[in-house]
C-alpha cells in the first residue's frame, strides 16, 4: 500500500521535474543567449540535488494545512477554484494561489480554461501516504487498532 504510494509519488514528481526542465530548455531557446540552458538546466534533471528539491518542495507545499485540505478535497473529486473557495469559506484569489503552489509542486493539475482542478497521481499518493502515517500514529498512540487511515482532510 504505502510502497505503491511512494513509487507513485516519486514517479509523479519525476515527471514534473522532466516537464519543468523541458520548459526551461524551450524558454532558453526563446531568450537567444547561447549557453544559458547549459548553465540553468542540468544535463540530467534527475540529479540528486534536483530530485531532493522536488521532493522537499512537494512535502513543504503539501504540509501547509490549507493546501493539504485542498489536496484532500481534490483527491475526492475534481472541481473549480470557485467551488473550492465556497467550500472553504475563503476568497477565490487565496485558493487560486494555493492551487498554483500545489501545481508547481506537481501535486495538482490546474486547467485554466474552465478553471478545472484535480489531484495529480503524485498528489493522490501524497494524501495516501499521509493518511497511512496519521493512522499509524493514532494506532501507536493507543487510539485504536483499526485500519491505518487518517482521512483528516475530508
């Protein structure tokens, strides 16, 4: 269960790193400066430093309580930023910003046309992993012996 979540999370974050590296290479081509891409984008975007940055960014963004709540809602169903704002009782601009941070980290997919938002495979895996950890902590703390699921975000 959690090993599948870890693998799915790693695969999703790896795809995000490749996508960002490809976008940076295309951008460097527009800038017109020779050699910029060689300095900005590593030859192999999967280097340990880049991979560590992707993992820590996803964990940091996903650890924000409001962002995690949004992510949990998106695991349950795709929606719009307007619907998220209404459910959360907050301004759409604040939700838009957090969705943008989650998307930059590779945890959600946001399609601006139609304002559709959904959890990515990496986002779903992060929620599964956190739920498992929360459930494990609850069991270890003596809160029961039921399934190891936290489901604190829904």
